[in-house]
C-alpha cells in the first residue's frame, strides 16, 4: 500500500484529478482520444500511464451488454420487477 507522501498515492485529491480526466475523455472514440487524453492529463497533473488502465476497463465494460444473452437479461430484469 502506498503511503500519502508517495506522489502516486491515490489520495482523495488525486482520485478527483483522475476522475476529471476520465470525465473529459472516456466518451471519446478510443482511437481518437490520445491527444485529448494527453491534454487532460497535463491539465490535471496525472500521467497517461496512470489513466490508461481505467480507460481500458471502461472500454471493456461498455461491451458487456452486447455479451449478455438477451434472454438471460430479460429474465433478470423481469425478476427484479417482481421484488
């Protein structure tokens, strides 16, 4: 675990900066966002390498609904309505 004196420690302030970058670039097309990512990281004082894992996870999660069998999703939503 990183301690708060570590410049890469994920403090509340650093997390705010990471989220600010993600807010600016996550909706952009992954192939077109490099320049915007570099600008946002520079503005927030975080490294691109620090943000890339979050963007990768975001991109993978965006595909999740397409990977779920529609029949399974329908049953799940139907059972939620019964609760």
